[in-house]
C-alpha cells in the first residue's frame, strides 16, 4: 500500500474536450465517473549518447483516462455527506458498460471521478473530499496496475476538478486540475495532467498505445459446425446473440448476399455496379432517416428538460408545495 | 445583495443565518453558477469571524436543485480542514449527533444552514487547536497546558511561505455580561474584550524566547462605551507566562469596564443640565449619552450645536460642532463649523456649571461663526 502514488494523469485531447463540452453544456454543476487504466511506463528516451542509455530509468506510474460517464447532475452516486452509495454507483457502472457496447473490457477500470462546477474556486470542496475518501475506501473496486514489476492493485483515487473562472474579466473559460486521493494519509495530492495529442512531444505514447475499443466480432460462419455442438451454454447464448445481431445487419443489406460479390468479376460486373450503387443509396436513405429520428427525439428530450427545469424553478419559488 | 434574484429557499436560509448566528457574519459576494439563469444567485462568500480575524468560506448551493444541501469550499490556507471525514470522527463521538444537519438535509427548514455553519465553525476551532498542539515549541506547549482551562480560547497557526510561523491566540477576558449592565442595551451580539497574543514559533535549541506581542481587541460596538485603545497593558516581564499575566490584566479591565458603565450616568447628568440653558435638546443618545444636539440663537441667527461627548468625559471636554440653520453651501447642505475642542473647561465643575460655561462660550463664538457662515456663503 505504501507505493500507490501516481506520477501523473494522462488524458487524450478529445476525451478532455468532450468532458469539458459536457460540463459547459450542462445547465448546472455535474459529476461523473472516470475510466481508464493505470500502467507503469518506462520513459522512452532514445539517445545517441551511449553512456546515458546504460542508466536504467525508473518506471513512471501513469493513470490514463480513456473514457468518462457524465451523470448530468450532482450527487449522482453519493449523498449530501459525500458517502458513496454503492447501488447508484453500480447503476452508473452498468450504464457505462452498456454504453460502451463491449462486455467487460479488461483495460477499462474505474479510475476515479470528476466534478464540474461553474464559477467556483479550483480547490476541492468539503463534499468532494468526502466522496473521494469514501470511494477510495471501497476495496472491491480495486484494479490491477498494468505492466507492473510487482503485481499491484489500486483503488479508484483520481479526482478531476473542472471549474470556470470566478471573474468575468479572465480570457480563458475553463480551468481544471487533477488530484490523487492518498488514502494512507487522507489528503488530495495535486497531479500534473498530460494531454495526449498528436505531435512530436507525444511520440513516446506510441510505445504504450493500447487500443481501447475491442476488436469487433468477425464470425464468418453463423451456423455452428457439427464439431462444436457440444460446447457449453455460454457459447450457445453468445452465438444466439451474435446471430441476432447478424440478422439485424442483414436487414440493411437485403438482397445482397456476400455470395453476390462473385458477380463483381467477369462479364456481369458492369450491371452489378448499378446494383451496388442502388444498395448504397438505400443504406444512405436509411441512415438519413435514422439521423432524423435521433434529431427528433433529442429535440423532444430537450423540450422535456426545459419543461422540467421550469417546473423545478416553479417549485423552488413556492416552497410551500414540493 | 438583491434578494429578489436569490431563490426563495436559499434566501430564507441566508436571512435566518444573518439574524440568528451567534457571531456577526457577513455575506461578501453573491453570484450565480447557473448557465440558463445567470441572474439567479446560488453561491456566496461568507465572512465568518474567527480568532479576531476572518475566515472566508464559499457556500455553493445549486440553483438547478435548490432542495439539495450546499457544498463548501474553505479558504486556501485551510486545505487540510476536512470536517465530517471518518478519521476525524473516530474518538470524537460527541460530533455524531451534530452530524445530522447535513445527513438529512431539509431545505424547508431555514435554520439548517445556520446549524451546519455552527457545527463547521466548532470543528474549525478544534482543527486549529490540533494544529497548534502539533507545533514543536516548548514554551507554546507549556502555555497551552496552563491556559486550556480558560473557556472560549481560539487559536490559529499561520504559516505563510515568506512569513515566519506564528501562533495567534484570542483569549476572551472579563467574564461579565456587559450587555446586561447597560439599561436599554441595543447590541444584538454579546460584547467582549479579547487579548490577542502572538507567539513567534521557536523551534528547539533556540535562544531565550521573546515576549509575545499583546494587543487588546474588543467587539466593534463596545467603542460606544469604552475605547479599548486607551487602556494600557501591564508590561510583560521576561520569563512570564500567560497564566501569570492574565489575572492582573483581567482585574484592572474589570474595574475599567465598571467605571465606563458608571460614566454613562455622569454624561446623562451633563445632558440633563443642558436643559437649563439651551432648553430641551433636539436629539440625544439615550443609551450611552455620547451625543446631544441643542438649538440656540444669537439675535436672529439660529444654529444647532452638536455636542460630542467622549468616553473619557468629564476628564476630556465635549467637542462641539456648530451648524447654521440659515446658511447653506452650493450643494444645499447647511454650513458647519470645525470641531471645537478648545474652550474653558474643568472636570471638577458641577454639570450645571459645565453647561453654563458652554452657553457663555457659545454666546461669543456665535458672532465669529456667523461671520464664517456669511463668508462661506459669499464664496459660492
């Protein structure tokens, strides 16, 4: 437990940008969970000077944020005293899993949480301290450090604080700071943030790149071969699921079996291009109608949100009825 | 503070706080954290007196969910102040009952914020005490042991990067209820006198400790009765400790407070004596008898006399300000004289004689004041 200190927190530019976007587009303060992995990285410093390359450099422990879940409000998984409610936390975690369409990603652990509050000091508040303290006491949430020399487990201890400046006179619009909650002596340790971007300064990251999204299932044969029939139920369930997905996919490509691709060769090819174009056109039309559906439903969601907000203010204005 | 833009629930909490908190708290700044309704104020900076200074805490409500409990950001110096964390509570079982003002927050009860802040302040007091107790300084440790029996001591460890470490104590003195001694007392908060003691922190193996810096401080409203700056502190003898120093100081202070209270009646006697020469005063301070205003005339020239009576009366004569009721400056304000403090006076006179001598002095002074007024009016 002594050596649970992180060197720094790394976050990719797009993730940070979308986090800030979620915060700044929300109507009030927000909180949410941070996901990612912690790994021990040996710093890459290639040098022509042979004398220096003999030094063994200590590895750095870096927490890399690869995803987040914004609850859209505050007190989403804790109460007013900052005690984490494991039920609501699990609900959020489930939501994240289903959002991420992947089953139990091995790289994606709960790293910690974030809080975004407009026009406040860039210092952890009383409740934020209590939440971090409560979260880091939940041993069941611990996760292994990748590439660690000695196997180590960490508990979610990262806290990212997002604020906007108190004064209107300042030209920047957002501020953020990362902390690690050290459960050994119960305090927030400020950590530097590395924003991973493309560019010469980040070449080192290619060495430690880990694809975050899982490789898609590419099952070519949908019918189980007779050889595999005795496999256990799990496998069967998965196959059923997959065949369901496949069926859905097939609807999009109705009348255009893979077998038809053979017609791309030889004499029939000329006619067939027209057919393919037709297929693409149909697919585009479907995508477009889907986009329209999404647009309509999000308009409805927005309308409902505005309505809710009005109601809330109404209630707040007349404290008599709640 | 324009209360029309503060959500009513929050406004109710704030009003209750300002009216019921046992110490004078102030709201320094209010602002909004809402995106859609930037006019709705849901956060503010609270200025809370502590150890004869102030701590500033940012109280953050959420206009989006006005029913939920507020959160607090403490000052930048208090990064390690973590009330309600489980570690602090261990061994301090008495805090658990207080825990509840946040636990089942009820936004409809306007007293909740007040009790929450009271709780937090209590915890802040013990947090600072713990910090001071942790300082490795032999003399401080000794002073702490011998002083702790006194109630209500507040302490503060200040440690800036540039400044040397210092421990500040605020020791409440004179355990008498001054408010009760004054008939018709207008003070809402109990008035107190404190001794501010500043110890530079001396680490081990240092030379002989220097004397602490001492200063008497009173609550601001007490000035009407007693000016604390005029009280001389007994000298600090090398090698002394607070437990030796305080009893003498308290004894002499107690005498001075009693004297100051009795002086109110002396001033009242003087104001009543004015009646015989100037007629009934137009205005007089009925509680502390520090001011009176009379109207008088010299021929057709009528003017007001403001009589300002110091707490040192009758040793120190009252200051007079004359105000014409016939001459006005370019802004339309009545012309006033300078503060007049130099006229015949003896503290041994009877009140009637004092009033008579002022009356006589004014008969002469009226002429030069009239001239002064005419000149001032001509100029504009």
